[in-house]
C-alpha cells in the first residue's frame, strides 16, 4: 500500500488554455469507464457544483490541497487552477491513469501529485485545505483522521451523503444528534454549505448529498480524546434515557469500577479503595451534585459534556 510522501513544491501557474485542454481530455477519458460501486464511485458531473465547492474552500495561490477520490478529475482540474499543488489520493488505478491522461501536456500537469492507495492507511502529508467528493463508506473514519491530524489544516470542504452531513451539523434535541455530532463539534466548527441532488453524479447514487465546511478549532481543546469518546459511548447508547439510567448498566458499572481501582492503585502514594465501596453510589453522587442526573444526552451540548467529564474525573471516574 502506497503512503503519502511530502509533495514537491512547484511554482507553475496555469495558463488560459489549460482549462479547455483538460475539459477536452475529460470527454475523452471518461467514455466507457465502468465505475466500481465497491469504492463508492459516483463522479460529480455538474461543473457548477464543482466550482461552488472550490469557491467555498477559498483556496489561495500558495495552498497545498489534499483531494480524496479525484476520480476522472472534474473537481481536481478546478483545484489545480487555483492551488500551488494538489495531492490527490486515488485507490482505483484505472481512474488514476485517466486523471493523468487528462492533465498530460497541460500547464497544470506539474502541479498534480497523484498518490495511489487507501487514504485511511496512508500517512497524510502537510496540507492547507482538503476538498473532496468523499467515497461515502469512509466518511466517518476520514473525518476523524483529518481532525486529529497535525499540523492543523485551515479548512475542509467535503461532500457526504445528506444524512451523514446532517448528523455533523445537528443541534441538541435534533433527531440526528448523536455521538458523531458531539465528537466532530468538539474538534471543529461545522457548517452546511449546499445540497447536491443525486442527478449531479454519474452514476446517480441512491441518496441525496450535501457539502459541509469543516474548520478545526485552533487551538484544539485540551481534552484526552480517548477518554472523552469513552464518556460519549456510555451516554449515547441510550441517548433518550436519563444519564443516571445510562450509567446504571451493569457492564458500564463493571468497567468504571475496574478503571477506578486501577487509578487508585497507580496513585502516588497508592490510595486504598474503601471497604464496601460502590461505584454506582459515587457516580450517582456526581450526577446529582452537578445537576446531570435527570438530563439526557440528546439535550446536552459540547460544553455540557466537557463539564460532565471534568466532574467525573475529579471524582476519580475515568473512561479509558
């Protein structure tokens, strides 16, 4: 599996003829291609939508852009017109070859750095902006891969299935508000940019799509993400139940008591666990004392969960 390499710098600028050349190449290279559903290949064919995505990314002439799943290059060509370099990751060698044909002999050819392989298994390079018509089956893991990537990028403008996009931008109380929502909004500001109908793709997918703009919070929140996500896993198992009910699950209590005893033993000096200790009573006390016992996960925002995690940690309750 190929890994990302640091993109080589180039100061090449695009000439007026390159767009026409690339468009002509596009008509030639896309004919006769059978798209692979296993890779979630739905090529964006509407140039107005592609341009809208690029415009929302506000790409600078000095930017390195990361594109995932460039396909035949309808979006890639527009990115190459504005960026200093485009690092495009493609898993399908057929489409990678077609993209190379499309830009061959044009002024934008030297600005394209094509990388073969699975982006989830590859090391990401430095990039300023990420723009992509995302293969839908890798949406969630890719979002967290880039949000945890360092150094921080400026923004990402990504196309997802409509429902997935709605989960990213949901508010407390919305039906689609979930663990994915809270995790994403902890790490980034997320905005819905545009709706994209299924007929803008070839072949048309079964569902509608949406474009979102993701801007990482800088500086990142000072929180142990593994522990944070552990808390959310507990409370979102039954998001409509009270937090007290969620924490009363036998499996949850068993895990949290085990963690509590480990923390006590690892303290310097080690702390003895009191005889007759009850993790349930400890957790109930934290929830009641801080006004969380009757709250529901579906009602709480990021700041509420940060407060809850802090209260739990202060009482010696951890979620690793």
